[in-house]
């Protein structure tokens, strides 16, 4: 479940989101670590949720992933903490910062595992970029 954190805009729509998931067997690569492609899929979906919950009723597509860096592995049973925050808003796009922290299943030690920026573009019903409203609407 994605839950908003306290940081908010003037119109009370959250700019930060957090999500947790557990690493299961089907998420592992041939080395027993969390498969990076699975992480990117989850991050893409959660970046969309971040934008669509901030700008209700708007459509978004992924434009780019910048500076995506995996810095530590996650293993079976670890809990992943995804932190999302809208870093900047342009005319038709948003830059969403993503950080993933791994909570070790055995010790609960925390280590940063992923950091990057997802660029999401607001599109109309024809898939063309469309300007974002100046304020978010609840």
C-alpha cells in the first residue's frame, strides 16, 4: 500500500510517497539477488502512482530514467522500502526521485540499494504531452 508522508503542497496533495514489499523467490535472479528488471518495473509503476495521486484525473507515461544506480543487493526475505518524491514540476513533466532501502531480513539493518530519477510526462487521451495544471486537485 502506498501511503503519503507529511510533506505536502499548498493545496494539501502529498508530494512524497512510500511503499514496502518483501523479496520473494520469483523476484530473484540466477545469483539469488533481487532481479534489477523487477525493481525497475516496480519503480515505474510507483512513479506513475505518485504522479496520478498528485494530479488526480491526469494520465502519465514514463519519458526517461536518469542516474539509475543499484548500490547494494537485496535477497530473499528482505523488505524493500521505496521512497518517492516529486523533485520538480515542468510544463508537461515531473521529475520523481526514487530511493530504495533494503531492510535485511535477519538483522533489520538498513542499506540504500537504489537511487534514480524518473521523468513522467502528462499526456492527453491521444498520448500527446499536455500542460499540467498549476495546482494539484484533490
